[in-house]
C-alpha cells in the first residue's frame, strides 16, 4: 500500500486522507538525543538563551472556583488560573522560548473523554466521525499545491491510522521509516480501534480514539464545552509544578512506579507493558496530578483548540493566549494542523518523549489515529450564556 500511496503523492493524485497519514508519519518525532542536539544547534548562536519575562502576565492571581449548579461542570475540576511559565529550554525548538503566561480560571474534564461518553453523543446526534466517512480534502491549505490532490478510488474507503505490530527490526524498511508501522486501516474508527474486526465492548471506560479535531469539536459543541487552548492544557498538566518535566516532578518513575501509560521496551518492536498496558488504559488507571486530572500525560494524545505554529511562543500574548490565527508547519506547509498534547501509550523514551508537560505535537485537523483522543473545558463566560 505504501508504494501505491507514495507514487500517488508524488504525482499529487493520492487519497487525501492517506496524504495526511504519510505527511503525519513522514516526520516522526525526533529521538530524545536528537532533540537535544537539534535544540543545541538552533540556539547555540542566541547567547544567552533566555526566558521571555512578560511582566504584564503578573496581573492574574489564582481565582477561587465559582459557585454554580451547572451540570456541565459537576464532574469537572476547577483550575484556578494564574501565572505560569509555559514552554521549556533545551528541548525541542518549538517549545522555546519559555515564557510567562497568565490564565483565567476554568473547569477541565478530570479524564479523557471515554468511549461511553462519546457513544452518548453519537446516540443523541447520529454523528459520523471523519473516520467513518469517505475520505475528503478537509485539511489542505487552499493555496497549497496539494489542493489539486484527488483521491484514488481504490483507497477511497473510510478508515483511520493504526500502528502495526512489528516482530523484529527486520520489519522496518529504511525506505519507509515510520510507515513501516503506521498504516491507514480501512474500517478502523472509534468503535473499531484496531480495524473492522475489533470492538470497544470491554473498553467503554477507555478514552475514545480515532477522533479527528473536527470530531472532538463536534462533541464539545454538543456537550456545551470546548477544547482547551494549548496554554490551558499545559497549565493543567503542570499542576503548579513550575519547570518540572512531568506532572508529578522530574523523576519518570518515582519510587520505581510508572505514573502514566507510555511505551516500555524497544520501540517500535516490543512494548513490554511494564506500566500494565500496551494499548489504551481505562481513564483512572494512574494517580491524578495535583489538579485532580487523570492521565493528563500518557494514554492518548489530546487535541487542543489551537492551530499549530512552531514559533508561536515568541509572539503569543501573555494573557489567555488563544493560539495563532492560522496553521503553519514548515514540515508540511500544505496541511492545516492543530495542536496535540500529552503523549500516548505509543510514546517511548527512545523516540518522541511526548509525555513531557512541555512537549508539543501536531496533527491534521481532519485526521484521527488510534492513540489520539481529547478532553474538554468550560470557562466561566460559558456559564453566563445559559
Ligand atoms: Ca503502556
């Protein structure tokens, strides 16, 4: 399938959704070492590497939870807002520069949206996710050469992106790279996470996956909620632990215990599942962070509201940054991308290290995957609209 798709992309006649599969996986996250080296290269000449001290960001103090009987927030956690340092030094360039951000308080789902919750949405609305519909050109930049892409009839089937189980390093084709394990699987969707023959019957309390950003937004609109901004997400994940690598501190395995669902073992050959899971985990499988949020890192990537731009931190406003007003990923300039955060069960310390609280990821807004979900927020202004 890859050769077919690759040729199709070359001649700009590929199935659009598969273009996205390829563009997404053609630029896999760098390894941790590569991250450090790349970061050093980029910033070696910018001595000294400094934080942006946005003094105006000091204006917001912690805010007490509002008293409300709004049922939407009954099972959500109030986060008090306030000032925090967003981003990181000496990691991945798009996490630079660290900068002070001030946020108003908001409520956040304590867990990732589950299959059960998403089923209630689908039952009430009849909504069909993008993975259940024929592929369409939904996230191509209008002025891109990819705007001329057409869909090959034989690939024009509903489906989504899954990771295949490799048996050895011999299964990795150097020409394919990450495509050796990432593949578009017809029939894969939120009800069939590994393909048409799989089921979620015994996973109703697991996070919903194979949802695109568009699907996540549709759920939020129905629920009277919204996706967090990237700043809100990072504030939530940090839980007031300024500068920490993980939600609980800097030790990946405090007391020798795994604190979130990620990949252990040789990536991408064998996940030993030392943390108890080789795929998604039910949504309260690990301790909550200091804000009472479960699996804010690990388990599944979480969509944020923001468009993705790698250099946004250098120009973002300090108070309630909304994200850039358009998408731009220099690796895939023709694709409209949104931010994803938190890492997933596919994240390894040998590869993306995406479970760090400052780690940024991006995905085509019309494309889900079997390791991507979301959680919602509600802001006080939304209550006033009731
Ligand atoms: Ca795991």
